[in-house]
């Protein structure tokens, strides 16, 4: 079955160009011109990935990304933000909203296709089943549950994988590049800044236990039991 790619873009000429290239490369494109239409498509059939324009009539791409990331049914769908905003704060805002990657307009079709292939590869998580416990923080990969002091911790799929890797390799310092390799699986089209955004989100989700994730200045991150 061809991967289904939802294009949320209000400019018909851009949407058509993207659709033609996706179709010619073995994908099934579906176009929605605004947030309402996009939600209808998502409700009907879950796409394998979403190309989401930042600037949309009605709800912006940022609002839609946050909404889909907050809902269990759509939380794991890869989202690539299409944006004319190339400034660092805007890119970080897109990642903070839940986008897996962003493509700055104008972009080449080859770049877009490569980024889609990358997020679809990363979507297939490494199959792990072991449980890990460090102090009062516990994670069970088989049931996809994490607890702190026996209370459940809610984590998104990327934060769960990130925590799992850090716990399996506790007390070691990991550079951003190493974390991209080991957690995302393919970092060719992902900036290292992405790691900082997910570390921030992981710490917020962990609450008190977030202090276990330490920043090692100039080197990267490590998880320590010293909390």
C-alpha cells in the first residue's frame, strides 16, 4: 500500500506541484486547503505523514500541530512544517508545537522527498521490550509506560524513546549528534537544535524527575541517578 501523505496547504498551485511529485514517487497525496478540511481527512483515515503549512486560513499550522500532538490517535503521525519563516525562533516554535521537521520555502522537490523518507524511516521504532529502573524512575518499553515514584508519567513517542535510551546508558554523556543517531535513527535532515527541544519537553513531562536529565556544557546530555 502506498504511504498516504496529507498536504495541508492553502495555495492550490503549491499543493498541486507537491501532489504530482508525491504521486510520481510512489505516495498517495491527499490535499486539504485549511484546518477544517485537514481535520476531516485525519478523522476519516490516518495519514502516514503530514505536510503542514504554517500560514493557513482559520487555524494556523502551529495550532493544528499542537492539537494533533495532544490527541492519542494522532500523536505519532510525523509532521513536516512548511514555512516561509526561516528565522531560528520560528523554527523552534514549530518544533515546540510538535513538528518532527520543517522545510523552509522555497524548497526543492528532491529535498521534500528526502525529508519525507527520513521521517517515515524514523516512524518505525526500534522494537525493544526491556524494563529499566533508575532510582525512583522506571520505564517499561514493552507496555510503553514510565513512572516516577510509582506515579505514571505521560510522554510523547519521541520523548519516550529519548528517555529509554538515556536510561539504558545512564551516567554517560551523549552529544546531540549521538542522540540523533541513536534515537531518531537518521539525522541527515534533522538539525541538532531538535534535540534541545525534545530534551526540554522531556524534562517538563518528568516534572521533579526532570532534574535527572543534566546538561553537560559543551558536550551534550546525560541521565544521572543523583536526584
